[in-house]
C-alpha cells in the first residue's frame, strides 16, 4: 500500500474520537443554553453530577468487581498449573541429580545429601497431591557439578547422557503442552521464566547430542589404532570428557530451573490462605 493511501485511513481512524468529543461538547452547550434560558442551571448541574457519579461507579467500581470475580473463578485452575509446573521441575531434578553422594575424604559410609523431599505438604483427603523437593546444593557451587560428575560416572557416561536427554525431552513436552493449552492463565513473570527454562532445556538436549556424537567419533578413532592399550586409553578419555561435559550441561539446566521453582514455591506454599491449594497445605 502506498503512503498516500495509508494517510487517509490513519486520519479516519483518529477522527472518530474527535467527532464523539465534539458531539458531547455540542450537546452540553445546547443543554447549558436551554437551562440558562429556562433558569434551570441547578437542575442541570444536579443531573450532570448524578450521571457522572453513576458512570464512574459503573466503570471504576462495578467493572473492577466483575473483573475481580472473574479472576477468582480461575484461581483454582492457576493453582493446578503452578503445581504441575513445580512437579515437572522437581521430577526433572530427581532424574538428573543423585539424592546423595559419598563424602570425599571419609572412609565411612556417611553420605552428603544433595536433595530431599521435604514432606507431604499438599493433600486432598488421604491422597498426597505433591511433595516438594528441596535442593540442598545450589547451582554455581563447585560441589554440584562434582556431584553430577560422580553420578554420571556411576551410571556410565553414555547411559547418563541418554537418561538426561530422555528426562529433558519429557519435561519439555510437559511444559510445552501446558503452555499451549493453558498458558494464558499464567502470570507474565512465571511465563517468561518457564519460556527461558524451555529454551535452556532445548539447548541442553542439543549439547548432549553433540557431546555424545563426539564421544562416538573418538571411540571410532580409538578402535582403528593398533595398540589395545591406546584404544583403552582413548575410550577412557572419551568417557571422561563426556561425563565432564554432561555435568556442565546438566548444572546449567538446574540453574535455569531454580528461578521458576522458587517463584512457584513462594506462590503455592508460603502464602497461607490465599488459594484452594494453600488452604489444603498440611
């Protein structure tokens, strides 16, 4: 469309409010002139004040009350969405992280707890709907990466990478299904956090695929060598590299999950008496 054709449309779009305002001003002037001629200015002032009051009441009070009642109707659904998101994040952390690891430098069987389920917090009758997970080692700390590295080494580098990819794919599918079906009910803040979390999961899956492919290529190169010792050494190095890279990738996902997890926990568990789920808190 040419600029010359756009300008008349823009002008016609903006001329509507001016016509309405001009019509109202004209009607008010006519009413003022007639009231002045019939000496009924007090009645006109009273009538205008009454109309102004009722309009203000309808727009700013009744409309807001209706909007508030409409929001209350969706509180239960929003609480369910919050719980589904929080449960999805916690289920992912349970898959990616060990519950406990051996203490370094201690020969006893004493273990260091990485996360724990903090108890039955939300009930529906006798059924436990959700038990929140408390992460005791924070992302960004060196210990968390070392714990993931130990866990991946115990499971096996390739097995852990496959387990992590499966858990990440499942979590991403649940998050995307929820956003597609009911995302409009969520607040702007948590929606942005969840979308950032989804992007972090997608990036982690790509990086895990690349790391696994690189390991396989190194194993193929090692298999073509003449010496069995060099082949074993190459396999060990490829496995160690995959374990190290997987620990870094998983730690980044855990870090991206902490912010929405904290927001959801504050929203669902720390504000008593504000929603149906919070009233059912044990």
